[in-house]
C-alpha cells in the first residue's frame, strides 16, 4: 500500500487534552459555587412579607424585656399591667415609652435583605459578640432576641433575629431607640416643687445649720442666727441654691432599702423645705344668696426633707421624705448643699447716707407771715408797712377799724386806677405791678365778724 492511499484526519477535529478537561470541570464547579452562594438573594425562598419577630407575637403578650449594649443592660417587666424597672425594686416606668418601643419592634419586616452570611454580621454590628444593641423579649413560652447594628441612612438600622443569619435593613428602629438607661424609661422628677411656693428653707451640713423664712414682701430672712454687722442676705444666692431642687431630677432610681454604700447613716447634708401651695377652693356662692363673689383661696402647706448621702461615680445618693426609693442625682444638683455656709449667703450692706434735715414748718396763724412773703419774693420791697403789720395777727384778731380803713383804701384805689388807666395798674396786670406794689391781701380775707358785747 502506497503512502498516497493513506487518509489523513480532517483539519479542525482535534481531541481535547486531559489538562483542558480538568480546567473545564473546575470552571463548572466555580460557577456552581457562585450560584449557590447568591442563590437565595437571586431567588428568595419566599416572597411573602412577614414580621421579623413572627406574625403570632402580640403586644399584649410581651411580659418582659431586656435592653443591652456593649457595657450595660436594663431589665423591665410588666407587673399588674404596668411596666417597672426590675432591678430597682420595681420602680414605675412610663408605659407609653415602653409600648412605643415594642410597637416599633413588632413592625419590623423581612422585606429588605442585606446579607445572609455569618461573615457579614460582625461588619454590620449584629454578631453575637459584637453589636450596637440587643433586645431580649419574653412572651409566655416564646423568647425572642433582636440584634441592632449599624445605621441605615438617617432613620434606620441593620437588624438580625437571633438564631438566623439573615440581616435586614429596617427604617422602623434606630439604635438609640433602645438605650439601657433608666432615665430613658421613667419620669425623672424626684422632687416636684416650684420656686415661688417655697416659704421656708433650712440647711444643715458640716459647715452650718441655717434657717430662712420669707417675709410678706417675698424676701428671705435669717431666723436662727444673728446677722453679722455690716452684712445683709444675698437674696439671689439663696434663690439660686433652692432652684436646684425645684424640681429635682434623678439620674436613676436605686433600691428602697438603704445600703451601706449610700452613706445615709450620717448624711452629708439635710435640707428642709416648706411649700405653701394655693388650693383650688374658689367657689361661687349659691344664686339664691344673691352673692356670686368667689370664696377666698386657701393654702396647703407641704414640708419636704431631703437627705444627701455618699457621692458615687455618677452622682450623689439622695432620699426624700416624699419618695419610697433612694435615687442618684447629678453633682450639680447636690454638691453645693454639702458645702455652703452662712458666708455664702451674705453680701455687704449698703452704707447709710446722711438724711437731710427736715424743713421747718411754716406756722399756721390764720394770716400770712411777712417773713414768708419775703422768702417767696426776696426782691420785693413792701411799700405799706402798716398793711404788713395787720397781717401778723390772726384774722379773727383784726380790728374792725383796720378792716374799714383797708376797705376804703381799696375802693379809692379801684376808682382811681380803673380800666381807663390801661394795663399798667389794672387788676389784669398781675405780676407786672412791679416790685413797688404790694398785693391787696385783705381782699382775700374773710369778712369781719360783728363784735358782740361778750367779746373779751
């Protein structure tokens, strides 16, 4: 057989090498792994939108919750239908605040999946040992845990239900909505007093024992000690100190029973306040009485004492006679009461200025004193000394003859100086008569009385 009769394989039909087959198999495996990793995101298991905590969990079923962050935790429980702080001898919490948080938790849905791998949990701060916040709920036999992570935008956060890997973005909750601080869930008012109602104030500490009382004008007076010479009470200093208690707010409630750490065996300070609170007793008198004026308003007196004990890390321990619980308050609210003394409430009294001598009274003699006329117009020259002499005695002692002469002179002057003489001497000329003219003062005097035979 010649070589020309041998057939050669067609061009382009080459057998795959073993190495190429291996590469193809590896590529297929890699594609399969990628599809598996992202399968649930591309093709979710279920398209049904459900509450993340479960559709069977109801608000009224939740009986306890615990709020935690990386360093602290707070427990609340429902007692007789009301929420209380479990670790503070069941101090009352504000129901509306707790229920507002629970309503937000129940509204979170599984509608916005972000990640499902365990590696993404630490990055989004929802891991078992690395989280922004953790809320544990108890509802009968159900126990639910919800991890709160990093923020999503400005009004949301990443969340993960305990026992699941899926991480969702929710716009119903933020990390600061679940703070493990007692003050976030209670009414922080420890003493509910008003500045204007305080009528008496006393302070006892290592530096002083002082009592103050308001007078009728509303100014403070020192009632149990003598005022140092040259000093007066600084009203503003007293009011500024009392203002720290009206009202007094607490950082957190403590136990009802005293603890050794509270330092109440020998308090650092004791404060006593007396409030006069107007009572709303205004009533109208029945219509048949014919008087509908309001009745007088009365006052109710309330005396409150406050002991200030040890200084803790976050503030001072206090105990009010109006509260069953001890409480922790800020340093600003309590520290000054433990250190202030009498000198802190004093200021220098103003020096008394010389009082000018009182003006001498002008004697009332029934007539006019010529000296007073000269005082009124020192430049005036009296042209008729005889008329002046008649003014030195009271009107009732003026003789009839003097009055008759005065009347005749007045008539003659009036006739001679009539209106035809012009304004120079007329009565309308007034002060223009000049310094040589003496006012006709007798015309202003009462008419003379007839002399009786019995007049002495």
